[in-house]
């Protein structure tokens, strides 16, 4: 397998980067105007540099300008609380994974690669429709049918927890201090938003993160 990884610079996709580093020919990040994009992209670039993996950043500014989500710059504030709370739905960027996957599949075919890797996990399912197994299966079938080389969409972590991913990353030697999760996008993780609370739970016992 030679793959494109959709890479945010967060805990999950960084673990996937390290687990499949020998199969990943291109790590693909998107600058779509989220509050935490700047911090994520810095860490994504650093991890790719350390592994010698080509890193490409694609601008998707139309998302910030036209979509409605509190995750985007200039829109509502990031809610605090648990990740599965109803108020976290305000941070959903509509069909974000679908848009990113479409670009990644096109790039995979352009580069002669046969797969796209995505690091969604079981904890995403309650909030994000485009992280659920049925969506991934449908997009996989679409990509395979719509490309000459039958590009596959693979989601190795789709049905495991973020804690499982963190433990896998620990075993792989991932430096989690070089990953970023906080939706508020500050220099330090706020420690109060849903993604920070989820990060704390996942990394309990070996969390190097400095929280506000």
C-alpha cells in the first residue's frame, strides 16, 4: 500500500502517521479557517519533517467564508464540557470529511497512490455523521468506483476509542507533546473544551500536555 494520509496534527492522525509511516507517501493537511488550524499545522509540519514524509497543505478558505460552525474563525465561541455534549454539535463543520476525502482521493490518483487513510475513531460517531462507519464504507465504494486505479478509503481506527489510539501511540513512541487538540486554538491547550477533556482522558497517566 502507498497512501495519502489526511493529517491534522492531532493525537489520532499523528498516531496513524507513525503507525503507517512506511506506507504513507504524502501527508495532506487542510487550512480551512478553523480556530485551531494554525497550531495544528505547525505540529503536522514538524512530525512530517521528523519522519521525512512529504507534507502538503491545501487551502479551503471557502469553508470559513461560507459554512456555519463555531469551530471557524469569526464565528461563535467554543463551548466547554464533555466531548459528547449536545452543545459540541455547534463545532461541527458540515461534511468536512467528505470534502477533504474528495480532495485526497483525487490527489491519490494523481500521485499514483492506492489508498487514503483517515484517523476518525469510535468516539466521533455521536457527533460527526461523516466519521461513522457507514459513511466511510460508502465513500470507499465511491472512491473505488470513481478512480481508474481504484483508490481505497481506509479508516483503521474507526471502531476503537481515543484511549486505544493513545495507548497505541505510546507503544509506537509518539511524542504527544508535538500534537494539538484544543478547539480554542491558543498557544496552550485550554483544558476545558470538549476536545481537551477527551485528550486528558485518552492520555491519562502519560499526558505531556501543558494546559492553561
